[in-house]
C-alpha cells in the first residue's frame, strides 16, 4: 500500500483518486487525473526533472533568492508552472506550517524535499532567512517517534515522575496503556499537586512587580472562584493570553506577547469498522488538496509494550484527517486569526457532513459506505495549536533580544513566562527548554 491523491470535482472538475505515488512515474499517475495536459506535464516536470531554474547563481545566492519568494511564486514565476497546476500544490505545506504554499518561502519547503529544487544543487545545511522548522530540518532534524496516543504519553511520563502513585508502572513501554488514578493528583501533603479543571483568570504581583512579595493567582473551578498565594508563578499557557491575566504589564511587553498568533489546526479521528477499502484501492495515505480535510491516513502502525496495532484489513482502525483553515493571499498571522474565527463559528454538523462526504467520495470506489462503516468521529478543534514561528516572507529580521517572543517572555516581578510560544518554536524540546529557562529566571531573581 502506498500514497494517493484525490482530486475533487469542486476544484478540479471531477472526482478521481489516483494511486501509486512514489511507485510509478508521475506522467503515468497523472494521466488519469482531471487536469489539463499542460498541468499534468508541469507537475511531472517539477517532480522528476533536474532543471536549474536559477542558473548563474551560487548556492548561497540561490538560497537567499528562494527565501524571498513563496513556493507558489517559485512554481509560477521561476519554474514557469501553468497556473492550472497550482491548486494541486496549494495545500502541501498546510500540515507543517499552517498555511498554503502562497505563504511559506520556497527555501523553507526545500528542506522538506518539496519538488522542483533537485536541479538547483543547493548545498546541504541551514541558511540565513530560514524559518525555525526549516532550519532544524536542514541541519539534520531529529529522530521522530509516534506514540499510539500521540503526545499524551509524554504527559503521562511527566506526571508519573512528579506523582508516581498517579500513573503506575515504569519506563516508556508501559506508559501508553497505564491507567491514571486521578485521586492521587491533588492530595494535601504532596510536594506536587495537579489541580484539573482549574482555569487561571488573573495573576498579579503582591506589592507590584518591582518590589513583589509574591504572587496572587485567581482561578475558576466548577463555577466558583478561588484565590491562592505563592512565592513564584510560571505562566506556561498561550502567551497571547498573558496580558489579559496580567493587566498591569507594560504596553511594550503586552504588544510583544500579542504578536504570537498560534496556528489553528483540526485533527479529526474517524473510527471505521475495517480498512478493506484502503486495501482495495492500494493506499494508506491520501492527499486531497481541494477537500475540506487536505490529508487523511490510516493510523500509523506502532507496537510498544503491551500495545499492538491492527494488521488485518478486517479489523477496526482509526483514520486521521487534517484540516487547516487558511485564507490564501494574506500574510500568515492574518490567516491564523481568520482561522481562529472559522473554527469558532463552524458547527459539529458541518464537520460531520464534510467528513462523511469526503470519505464516501474518496473511498467509495473501494467499497466504503460512510453510513455503514463509520462508527465514531472525534473532531479535535485546535484553534490555538502550533506556536508561531517567524516567517521570513512577512516578519522582520530582528536583532538578538529584540524579537517579540524575547521581549514578551521577560520576567515580570515574581512571574516567569514559559510555553513553546516563548521560544517561537512549535516543538516539545522548545517547551522543555523554555520551562527550564523560566524556572531559572525565578531562582536567580
């Protein structure tokens, strides 16, 4: 089983699933696609031909040029792709960057092996004006592992370390299936107490930030308001919300925190009775650039500890679908704000209707029936998902210490600021690094 592309009638004129991506020549794959002959030829050329579209420039000069144009403009204006082919490429960058190819630089997507750069002979490694994600991948990236429950396993491991009685077992292998004893999380006398269902609504320095004698935190829990005093406080939530929690912050620090507009994402999980249709169509992953969800794939095969993944097409399985609400043509932060509004205004009924329609049209030729084969749908609406990473197409090149995330994370009296936002990097290692920095900020105060 391999990858496929679903062309939908609303964008491409007809519904058609083509399979064999990575296993057959692109001209052969695209021959059945509802695209013009020129669009088919141009897409195949971008994937398969090693053409230097920037002759006469050094590798460093090429990288600089690519950092100043979107991947869309690279395809249209530098590689000379037919505009009719652009809808195919449009959503390729959404899952990683939260925007389409109109709002991510050509240099950044080069690091993810997007097609069209093979003839430029670019030297390996990062370069100036490269985004954080691209910079990391250009220099080798890191080992990637997918837990069966996603990053929830990381949270389980952290809680087990802090409150061993709450999560029985030891080691990574048994964490995914370990039960959680919630009664152990918030017990008097423990060094660490985790209080769930508690939302901070106000945080202030007692005596003012310059001569703070501690911190007062107000929080809401089950319809009641509570107040607690502490020596120190680390705010590790969405950094943009901190000015509302700490209204007496300076305007400059508030403005810096407001700059960080998180990326909106939707991770939809669909439980199906079996995956015979995927098997019959020869695909496990489908790119659908014109659809409500731009990608869908069978849940990855992961065996860890006592957890084992399904193997037979007759077994139930989860299908993971990704939607990123974008508004092509605008700068990235504006697109994210509009995406937040989209997710707030969209009903579950709209999601379900689109999910059933897309799965039925895509997998129908393989025998899939949404009414019969879908057993459950979970829509994880993540309006404030990935931390904002500066985009070289829209953001200035700040001097060290002057970027919004650096100004925004400055210690405020006895209040320190963490979260991956304060590292301007949407990764677990950034969140961990910023937590370490925030605690040390308070210890050195």
